[in-house]
C-alpha cells in the first residue's frame, strides 16, 4: 500500500521546509503551524483520512443469520436444496435454518456465490440424540461434489470428504447433544500447483481454536462452486443451522 509511504515522504519534506525557514519540528510528528506549513499539513490530513485501516477485515462474500427471513419457508433466491426438507423456523426466540429429520439420509443445501474455488465457509449447527442414535453434520464448499467438513460424534471424529470419499480424519470429542457447535472449512492455495483443505470444530461459547483440527493437501485444482450445509439426522430429530458465512 502506498498511502503510508506517501505520508512519510510528506512529513520529511515538511520537516526540511520548516528547518529552512528557521522553524523547529516538534517531537512525535507534530509541527509548528504557519503560512508555509499549512499546505503541507492539509496534505497530510487528507492522506490520513483517505488511507484505509491496515487491519480492516474484508467483508464476507455471504452472511445470513436468518433474522430477516420469513419463518415457514426457504428463501428460494438464496438457497438451492440438493436433498431433504429445509425451512426457516422460529426456535428459542431466534430464526434458524432447520432440516426435517425424515426420511433418514444425508441432506444438503447450497448457498452463497458460485464463482470461487477458494474460500472459508462457517456455520453454527445444533443437533441432538435419541437413545443411541446420533446425528452427523457439517459444512461444504465447491458445490455438491466438492469438499465437506463432516462431524461424526458417535465415532468422535471429524473428517474431510472429497465428494463422498473421506480423505482425512482427526479425533474430536467435544460435542454435546442439544447444543450448538461451530464448524469452519477453508480451501486455500498452497503453492503453484497445490491447494489445502482444512477444517475445525468447537463448541459454541468456547474460543475458536488457533490451529486447524484436520487437513488435506489437494494436488488437483478445485472447481469453483457454492458453499453448503449438510446433515444426516440419524437420531430422528431436526438439525438446525445458523450464522452461515462465506469469506475470502
């Protein structure tokens, strides 16, 4: 970025100008003001106002907390159901995306922009058990045949799947029934002809882990596609999704 460099050059030129006219620069980048220094000060102020914050995060490509969505249906202009019955539901005073538990199968829905091969997909997921029947769930990227971060609480595992093939697994035993879980999946460029798929999960209310839970190195270029959420409601109970986000 050139704005900080331009500002530094202006400060040096202002200091030299003041010295030539008999003035003395004040410490910490402030200067005595007179008719000679006013134009320089105005330039510095304009540069400072125009310079973007270096640490400002990029806005998400897509974000939805369903607060403005109508209950009882699915916004057709934002979602493409691949299988299953999804609708916005009012639960506990909040609106969420809910998957019906019948029939028992793996169901998913696509959302977000379609033109990206890399990115970061996250969501919160609520699920519960019935007796010894335990659901599975996760998030996906790169369309239906892309990658999925898949939680398998009964097996205490989290996996990365490419299409329907498991390509990496890692232990995960922090899931508790009838609570929310954060899930995050990232697809990034890792070299000239290499990509990396990484995932993590953590309980709602806990700090996000600094490191990824599971990782897979992909030698083939990923296809561009939309994000997704998935679940297999083995327990016969609804699975709920909230705070869907797609980021760079």
